[in-house]
C-alpha cells in the first residue's frame, strides 16, 4: 500500500527539526559552560547556572524528541520497505500472470492449429474416399461384365499358344496374349480401386518384397543409370499384407520417380528407407527428381488427375496406391518442393509375424472328380477343358439347383466343387450352404470363383467349407494349384 505524500513530508520535518534543536541545545550548552567557568561574578555565575539547567532540560527534551523522531522514522522506513516490497511482488505477480496468460494463449493456439490440421486431413480423406467410391460405383458394373469374356479369351489364348503354329501366327498370338493380360491387369486394378477386391492378408517380408519389386522393374528402369540407395533395419519387418497389392504400391512409386527423371538432367537417385516402429513401419521413397508443384500436392491422389502428357498416364496410379494403402489400414503422405525432389512416405500397421511356406502337392495319377458350377456356358466349357487336361474327372452344372442334385446323386465321388457366386436362382452362397447341411456333401471343399471378394463376410460364409477364393479373371495356373491342394487335402 502506498503511503500518502503528506505523511512522508511530516515525518521528514519532525526528524529535521529534532536534529536542529538537539544540536542548537548542545551548542548553547557548551557556550554557557564556557562562560560559567570563565566568569568571576557570583551573580553572573548563578544566572549562567540557571541557564545551563534550562538548557539541560531543553537538551534532554530535544534528545527525547530526536529519539522519538528516529523511532518514528524507523517505523516509517520499515513500512516503506514493506510497501515497496509488496509493490514489487505485485508487479512481479502481474508480470507472471501476464506471461502465464500469454503461454496459455500460445498453447491453445497450437492446439487449435493441430486440431485444424487434423480436421483438414480428415476432410481430405473423406473427400478422397467419396471420390473413389463414386468412381468405383461407375466402373463396378462395367468390370463385372468384362470378366466373363476375359476368362474365356485369356484361357483359350494360353491353350492355343501351346499348340504348334507357324512363326508369324505365334507372334500374333503372343501379341494378343499380352494385350489380354494387360486387360486382365486393368480389370484387376479397377476392381481394387472400386474396393471390391479386398486384400488377402498373409505374412510378408517387407524388405524382401521391396527387393522383389526392384528386380521385377522394366529393363529400361535399370538402363537409365538410376542410383538406388537402400537403408533396411537389421531384421526385415514381417507384416500382414496382400503381397500383390503392396507390390503394386511399391512399383508405382518407383515408376513415378523414374518417369519424373525424364524432366531432369542432374543426379538420378532414389533412396528407399525402412523404419519399423512399435505399431507401424514406415517406408520412405526419396528421389532427386524435379519435384511437385505446390498447387498439385493436394490433387495427386485424386482419381484421373495427372500432370503427364496425353497418352502417358491415366491418373489412376496414385489414387489406386492411396486406396490400397488405406485398405491395409495405413496412410500415405508426400512432401515435395520444385527443384528439390519428392518424399513419399508409406506407413503400414506393423505386427511381427512369421512366414509359413506351403508345399505344392502334384495332382498325381489318381482320378478325382470335380463339380464345376457356372451359369456362363463359355466359362463352364473352359473349366471342363482344363479339368480334363489336368487329369481330373469332372461334371458340370449351370445353376445351384443342378449342383445340389448332382452332389446328392454322386454321393462320395465328388472331391471338390468349383463354384461361381453370381448366378440366377440359388447363388453360390446358398448353394454351398445347402450342400453343407447334407451329411454326404458337407465335407466337400469349395473353391469360389468371383469378381467380388467383398461379399465374403462372416454372416455369409460362416460354417462353409471354403478352401480358396479366386478372382475373375483368374490365372488358370493358380486354379490348377488350388485344385491340387484341395483334392489332396481330403
């Protein structure tokens, strides 16, 4: 509390007055005592004695007043020290409070910025997901209709190439086969993009998969004098993933960097870094390419967006990469600056797993009877041809009702059912469920053929004796291997 100005002036005057009176009395006392000792007149000496006595009384009073003034000054000084100390503490408190408010405001500002970034990321993900879902709905119907002719066309082409023809015909057949295979891959990519082709999770060695992807890159990739740097951990992370889909992610990122190098004449370098964490593993793809313009960074994962020249890109590559990484429960981000290259970061859930190998079992010489079920006559004819070529007895059915009747008539002779899902009347699930409740056919393994692997949920497939699921258009060698595993597992 601040003292009033009048109080300070009053105390200063009292102290000064007390000191003045004290010294005046002291001076007069000395003078009177000097006069007393030097005077010979008795009356004069008497008068001086009375004056000395009066001066003594006055001196004592002035001394008392001085002491009182000093005590009063001491109290004032203590109060002044306390007052100034309190004022200083109050000022420090106000400063500290202001600093705390500023720090709290900065902290809240940072929290708001973080929340805004997270909200923006979530919004971008929702927008991206909606775009992908919209495109998926458009392509889904088209892809489904393309599967049936692709199965028969690609299958018979493989068989024709094994038959002897003149050299020119063989060249032509090889071209057709490559184009059919290209169509099959495009259809597969569109199915994955449409989120119909769910990942088939198996233990995958991440570093080994990267090496496999690098080894499978086109010859031109290795001829471009691209320096590949790799930084792997001491132990390769083994994750649960679909190796085919994940390899598509890796190869697409490598191809994008390779194609970007066409716009630069400096050092062509791609650095691949694998960093495992407790719950996730990160793969960094760092290139020394020309970089990505700032205005394009938010668009590169959008479907059909491309900066490449007409005819050199569809704009589905990175959007498909985005979809695959999301289906694996991960995320992909990019940082880039024009003239300074780009860094793509793929982050995937990580839980150390073990890789189990499955030995292939040959079909053998024993005749096994297979029931093939499909409503498409061309597919059914092709399946019959394959089964006969591989040494199996077979019987066919064009719908679920016929399949159930044949399974009951054949009793224990049916070793395996190759079953399509999308059929009129009883679909594949209903057919398999009907067979599963019959004691004579409940143990028969089923290989499903479908273009929509998203249909396989617990409610539809529970208690069904499913051996494997093949996506249309399937590779007939993959079908051969699946059948061999199924019939020899009985």
